[in-house]
């Protein structure tokens, strides 16, 4: 598909840094290879370290926390509007076109999310009950494209909206939401204090050359169900402390 009335800004890693630095709860950490973070106080989301490693054409996104990974889920509200999302996030310097979005669309991030009030993986039945629309509260993966929007709060980020009538390039497993989001079905593996997502790539070299960081965050669906539809409203922890995306793959 080609863009139609949908003009992307070429957002740099510096833009992401500036946006998230305005949000609370940043921690200090070391800045070489994988990222080791200092202790915080939200155990299931307090990052101990994060890394990305590759084997063949598969990249594994790894994060360890000081408590049990994935233990906390948002409270159900019974409605999509105003509902909350918890997320483990790996923002990267990869171009969004690497996974099928428009080139230069924004900050490409791999995320593991849970949200009890809606299901955004329509191709998959994560709980195996025969219903593909009732398992949003199980941890699952997405690619998202992030960018700043003052409507989410000063310096805050959102998952970038798709305006009505626009037809940007999208991955084949886009879930149909008016957002730059993909639901590729790569199941997170959660064991004790760690969460990992194994992701295959056509061009693993692009991944091996990328920078990354680790973030744990809360997002909220707009109560009016209008754009901005999905805002980052709370940052629990940032592995590097300054979101400079200093992580290096396989280091």
C-alpha cells in the first residue's frame, strides 16, 4: 500500500529520548552491550538487565526484572475506552520498514503486552479455547511504532495513529486497529524473572547493527476512543536511565 494523506515524520532516537525524559521513574544504568539497570521499587517491572541476541536469522529480545516477570496485569474495567495496558518494551533504532511499516514512520519497538479489556491479536487463539477474541490479558507480542504527541501529555509518547482514509504500508499481520501496530504472533516466554521473545528476520544484519533500550510502561486507551488512541501514561523503568538506546546486539 502507498501513503494517502498520511505524512510520517522521520523520527530519530533523539526524539524518543526527549519525549520519554519528560516522563517519571527513570533509573540509571551502564551503557555497554546489553544494559544493566539499577534497582527500583516495582518488582515485576523493575529492570535488572536487557539484551538482544541473534542466532541464525532469529533475534531474541530478553529482559530480566527483580520480581516475577508478567506477574502484574492491569485491572479490568469492562470497556475498551479508558482501559489500561502493561508493557515490556524494547525500543530500537531499526527503521520501521524492517518489519513492513512505512520507512521513517517513527521509533520501532518490540513489546510484550497484557490488557484484559480487549484482544488485538485476531489471527491467534493464545488460550486455546477456540475463541480468537478473548485472550488479550495473556502476554503477547507486538511491533509498534512510537512517536510524541502533546495530546498524551507534555513530552509523552503514543502508538502512532492512522488517520481515517490513510493507507500506509503495514505488515501482513496488522490487526486492523487504526494504529501503527503489528500482531505477528511471536509468543513471549516468561520464566521466573525473565521474559523473552524470539523473532525471525529476513535481514538479521540490520538487527545486529541496531541500538536498543529496555522500558517497562503503562499505556491507556483514550476514553473518547479518538486519536491519540493509545498513549504512554506511565514509565515504570528505563534500563539505560536516559533512553539513549545504548544497547548493542550480541554484546
